[in-house]
């Protein structure tokens, strides 16, 4: 600061950078909350669909489709673990659990 109490150009730039970092961290935190909510919501919707399919005894699930879902979820889980993203790791762990149940149910 100079004698008048104003910031010099370096301090102003530093403050702008700090403010940007704070905004990005807050946005990241909000996005993670959003991912948790909709990730779990999608998981619950899938459980109801699977329950309905099995309760009607239609067996109307495609082995190939659910195997591909499992592979894609595994890739996302690996991504979440690699980048230490808790939201992606939790959501895709749930999906993998669900997809394994569906594939196991396919054979019974």
C-alpha cells in the first residue's frame, strides 16, 4: 500500500487472482453438490425401473446394454479416483453396484 492507503498495481492484481480462485472453489463445491443430488436421483430412478421390470417378470433388460453401462461406469469411476473427485467416485460406485445386480439378475 502506498501512503494514501490505496493498493499498488501488484496488490490489485493479487487481489483479483485471489477473488477468482475463491469464486472457482465455490462454483466447484456447488457443482459437486449438484452431481451428488442428480447422481443419486438417477440411481434411485433406475432402481424403480429395474424393480418394475423384475416384478412384471418380463426380463426386459438387455445383457449387452447393461454390460456396456458397466464398462462406461467403470471408466468414470477410474476417472473419479484418478482425479480424486469424490462426487464422481461415489455416484459411479453406486451405478456399478446396481449394474452388477442387474447383470446377475439376468441369469436368474
